[in-house]
């Protein structure tokens, strides 16, 4: 039974909810929480009834960074052997879409967790930042890489080198989040977005997510080739046949994930 997360496999039809649950520590990412989240994500990715996963925290903090108390005395070898990597790898390898519902602080590892999700819904209270530089280190969960891809080199460099935070409105303007909603509405808005995705054909959703992610990992010619391959693959699915038949017959499609 997880100690630091709450798992609801069917919070909405086809939509699972993972809630970080270390309220006194503002959901700081200790190793135990990261392993629980890694294992839960793996199980949900393998669950055919789940089509989208929403990750959230509390009203005060999505996740306020890593657990500094647990890290302060570590050596490089301690950090290497602590197995932080498999958590971030699980996020990167998730086949199903991840939607972050963010309120309050999303700092350090919390910002990296939001960046690793496919879509981000933010409350007006949300603040994003990579303040590791103030502690004598730098982001180690993908922050320097994903932040630069999300907001551009200049702003990412400023945030990483100063440790300054940005508010939800600026995060929206920069393209770090998909939408900003009034305080208290971020989770419901994330569910609405997740439900729209869950209603789409799962095979096509998976292949489309792969193709968009590939755009950040290859040059244009290779990306176009990858996209074309995934496009052709959708024509092997029953959902593609159902979707086009429903369009021609002017009726709602019934997607089964096959």
C-alpha cells in the first residue's frame, strides 16, 4: 500500500488520478515517494482500462522540490546508487498521456515532474522554478533540457542560473503550461482535458504522442519519417476503420482500443 501517494485508477471513465501525499513536506520528492509513483505509473500504463493519467498535489504545492534533508550529506556514489533514474525513465517511457494539475509550488523536482508530463493545467496560484542553483547544484531530473525546450534558451538560462520562479500567467505566455484556471478549478479542468483525450482511439493517441515527442529528439527529416510510419500504423487498427466508418455514416464512433 503506497504511503506517499493516493491512487484512483478510475477517477473518471478511462482517467486515473495520482495524488502526491506528503502535505507537511509540501510533497517534496523523497526516494520512497518517487519509487511509489514510478511503480504506480508502470501499473497504470499496463492497465487497458486506463487511457490517461492525471498527476496532482495539494492546493499549497504540486511538489516543492526534492527532499533536501535526505540529500544534504550524500556523496556522488550515494546519489548514483540511490536509483533516482528509474523514476524519471518511467515518466519518459509512459505510453499513455500524462496531465499535470498544478497549484501552488512546482519547484525543482516538482517543476521537472510537471515538465515531464504531456500537458499541464495550472491554477492561478501556481509557481514554477528550478532553484537548485541556490543550493550549490543544478537540476538533475531533466530540468535543464525540458525547460529549455518548453520556454526557450534565454528564459531557461535565466531561471536555472538565478533560481527565480515564474507565475502561472507567465508560464502560460511562455508555453510551459496549456491553460490557467481560477484557484480550486485546476483538477476539474485537468479531468475535462483528460476525458477529451480518453474519448479518442487509444492506439492513435499513443502513436501521436510518440510522434510529437520525437520532434524534440531528432532533426526534421527523421521526424517526418517517424510521423509517416506511425500514421501508416494507425491503418492497422480497428479504431481507424471505426472512426472513418462513423464519419461517413454520420454517427459517433465507438473506439475499443484495438
